[in-house]
C-alpha cells in the first residue's frame, strides 16, 4: 500500500494555539466525506424549416395565417360590459382557523443520509433536509439510523476507540503509525499516522473527542468526530521560537491524493473529478480573543500542507 507523508508547516512564530481547521471555519475538519451532485442538461430545441407545400409559404407566413380571417369574414364586435350590473357585496361567513399541524410519526423508511420525513396530523408529509449527514446506513440491517458521534471502545483489532454510527466511520489507536482510520460510506478508507512521535501514545476519549497529550513538540493532538467528518486540532503548550512542522503519514489504500490550489487535499478513486474524501486547507488561531474575527480569536492562513 502506498504511503505518503504530508507536512503541516506553521509559518507564524508567536502563536500559542495551532489548529488544523476547515477553510471556512464553521467545522474544523481533517477528513470529510465528499458528495458531488451531477445535473443533466436538457436537449436543445431546433426551429422548424420552411413549409414543404408548393404555395411558397414559410414558417412565418404559416404562423401569420393562424391569426388571419378565414374567408374575409368579420368577427362580431365584442359585447360591451357598460350595462352589466355590479354584484352586491355580500358578507362572507367568518372562516375557521385550522389548528397547527403536528408531527405524528417519522417515516423512517424514507430516510436518506441528508433527509428525514414526518407524517403530519393534517395528512401532509414534512421533509427535513440537511447540508451535513443526519443518518447512516446500518451494515447489519441495511436501514438508515440517526447518526451518533459519541466515541466508544473499539471492537476492531489495533484500535482503542471508534465511532461506527456515522456516515463516515472512524477508529483511533495508540500506535503512532495508525492513529486515525477514516472510512467513507463506500468502504474505502485512509489511515493517518504521526511521524517522529515515538511508537505509542495514550488516547483519551471524552464524548466525541479523542486526544493525545504531548504528542509531538509538546503539543496536544485531538480529533473531534462530527457528522460525516473528523476534525484535527493541534494545541501548542507555548509559543514556538520559530517555524514549526508536524509530519503525518497518510496510507491512502488505493486512493490518489492531490493537492489543490486552495490548500486542500482531495483523495480520488476511479472518478478523476469526484473526490471520495477531502482534507480541507488548514489555518491556525491564537489564544488571544478578537471580536472582528469570524472565529472569535486571532487567526492566520499561513499554514501549509506539503508532501
């Protein structure tokens, strides 16, 4: 299996906190399942050619004929409404206000990864759509179930914790060669390791987060599970004295990683234009608060991912 090493290089020196985060900042992501929707274009409509009759009329003459008098007969003048009486204003009965419809039950058989449906009390069906996955397909039953991002003890060999009730499944281990394994819904997966951190680390799980204290350069490494993604945070214990680099190994398991102009890394399978997963461009934040920042703290994009 091919292994590739990617370096997260921080170019700002006086920063107390460094975090690898999603480029737009709402969700900090290390690995994200990518969904691409294609749209079919309608066929072109062509204009008809001239008439095949011997009268020499073309399409314009034919259309004009639709609005001409058949035999020169004049149509009667439309009747005037001046003499028509105006209807009396009648008092309508007061309408009855219907009670607000309530959800009766969820139509679980109609679930998808990003949609849920409810039967309403008035007979209508209400659809709830989400930009992020809300359900995952259970491997045993084949049915769609609500996503749970809680990290629990892992059953898979070589891993300590896992979240398998998600659209993107994740496993976390103590071996620095395979700290994180992330699997897409189609079964393809990648494994991340931390280079130069010794052989083993001790993972600690709380809620949806797995953390490793003093992982490298005295920094804390943490992975937070979200819906369809895992985000990575690197927190420094003190400001660095110069540029700092963290080197991660990436076992792509047949997927092809490609760096993109926006700083993200896309992992492709058979379809060259449709990534299976995406590692968003990183950025870092400072411990100091900043009211004018979209993240609430001073931040910089002077962080790069290089192979």
